[in-house]
DNA sequence: GTAAACCTGGCA
DNA sequence: TGCCAGGTTTAC
C-alpha cells in the first residue's frame, strides 16, 4: 500500500494530534510481524512522551523524549490510525494499540503482517542505514546522480528507481507514474538513458510525488491516513492499473507487462 | 540477476 | 480455485 506520499500524508495528519502526548500503555496482540516485536517493546515505549514526527523513505518516525525513535513501517497492507477515546473498534487485525494520555490510541493494523515497528536509537538503525537520498528534500537526487549510476548498473530503470538504496520512498504506483511523465519505458536499461532523460526522471519524480502528497496519497484499495480519511490521488493516476484504457496524452491503449516481478503500465507511444 | 518467500483478503 | 495486491528480504 503505502509509498512516500502515503506515509507523508499519515505523518501530517498525526503530527498535530500526537506531538506532546505521553504514552500510557502499550497493548500487543501479535508480535509476529515482518520482524517480531522485541520483548522489551512495550517497556521502551511506555511512559515516553512523543516529541515530534518525521519520515524517512517509507518509514514513519516518532521521536521520543528519551532521544529514541519509534519506527513504523506499514508493508503492503498496514494502517496506523489515531482513534478517539470513544472509538472502541478493534479492526480485525489490530496487532498493537498504544494508549495516549488524552484517551486516544494509536492503532497498528496490518492484515498481511508485512509491516514492522521498532524503537531505535537514531543513527543506529540498520534498516535506515543504506537508504538513498530523499527525492523531495535532498539535492543529491539529481540528473547527475542518475548519470553516475548508468556506468555502475545495467539494470532496467524501473528496478533502479524502486531500489530504496538508490532513491528513498518510491514504490510500484509512483514509479509507473514517474516513468510515464518522463516518457521512458520501464524496461529501458540504465546505460541507455541520455543525460536529458536522467534530468527528466528527476523532474518527473518531484512532480509526481508533490502532486500525490497534495492529494493526500492514493487509496486504490484500502489506504487511509492517520485519522481514517482516504486520499484522492487514485483519481489522477495516469497509467497505474489502467491497462487497456486510453493514454491521457495520446489516447493509445495503455499496456501492461511485468518488470522485476511487478506489474508495470506504460503507453507504448508516449514512452520510448 | 532472477525467483521465491513472508501473509491475508478480494475478486474473476 | 487461482491469481493478484501499494514491500522487502533471502535464497538459488
């Protein structure tokens, strides 16, 4: 489900509601997430105050008053919801509930359990260590950067953009959209990209992500933000999951194929 | 590099 | 019944 725009949308929706709140109690129903919840998870969170929120790639980070960070990844099907005091719903897959001092609770729900949560020391988390530049905030993500990658890999461009070590936060929906906007087929090999195309990819990445955040993410099957609202970017999708439909630019039928084990969508006329 | 694995739900 | 899904890691 959630890529950079969805996680950023969750962060923005939660920030004003959770910053300053104290964690009163942590209730765990299932520990066997993608990586099991550590035995001291409850103890490290209980009693802490949330001092800020941030995001790195697809990780939501909640800063705690002891200097540690509560790290949340939602995998494919995860939700992270702030529920008001009078909301007794448990959801069918609410694996963790964190009670705050204003009677609200933060609920981690994830049917497929591809998500994970950890409390880490900033800078000591292996999961964050190898992640590439943030496409919206980091000038290191540039045409020159992609040009420098051309010589080091023969992989296809779609796999490269989805590689979190190359650039942070992109997933299958948005890479399809980015490649369409840049006019490049998902199957093009990196060494064959021109300098202009590398520039176009960086520009398209920033455009698509900015648009998607403005529309508060894509709710294609089940994404909700931190207070249960769907996003609306699914209505603005150009190619993702639109096989057979008309290209918004030239009306040619959008085609689908599989690249790197993931469904890919492109316009054979607009993308070369 | 490529494929399979993790897990559940939804849909044809 | 079988296939597909917004992600990531691990194994040939």
